[in-house]
C-alpha cells in the first residue's frame, strides 16, 4: 500500500505535515517529485474505484491480485472493519479499461523514480 499512500487517506498536506520522527519524512516516495506522481496515481485509482463504490486502496489491491503470478497480498488492517473491507476486495474484478487507466498512471509514477 506504499506505506499508506495508496489508501487514499494520504494527502499532500498530510504528507508535508508528518511528524519529524515519522520515517516517511525521509522516504523519497513522500517527497517531490515522487509525491505528486504517487498522488496522481491515487487519484486515478479513486476515479476507477468510484465505478465500483470502492476506495483507491481497494482498487490497488484488486489491481495487484489480478496478476497471475500473485497468489495473495499481505495487507494490514487496524480494526475488524478495515479487515472486512480488505477481504472483500478479492471479489473486485477490474475491467480492461480500468487496468489500462491504472497502468498508465503507474507508468507516469514510475517515471518519477
């Protein structure tokens, strides 16, 4: 989940205001130019997720699980409600159009790396 970036809960403001002792302040994924590209990826996942009434994080999990080489995903949850949502993500099947949109955004995000 890219240390919380792909959940959809992370914003530019939140990333910029992480406590000084938060290790993510030193993670290049949370700093420019990568932060902007990662947030753009999340927004694309948000658009796809709206089609299914799902969050960007759920779309990220479904996108990963669609790969034949992936047999499972280790995703954290802080409570039973989050765990239930994560478990239901296995039922989400993305369309070819969804996958193409996400892969385009992933390519842009990776270009910043």
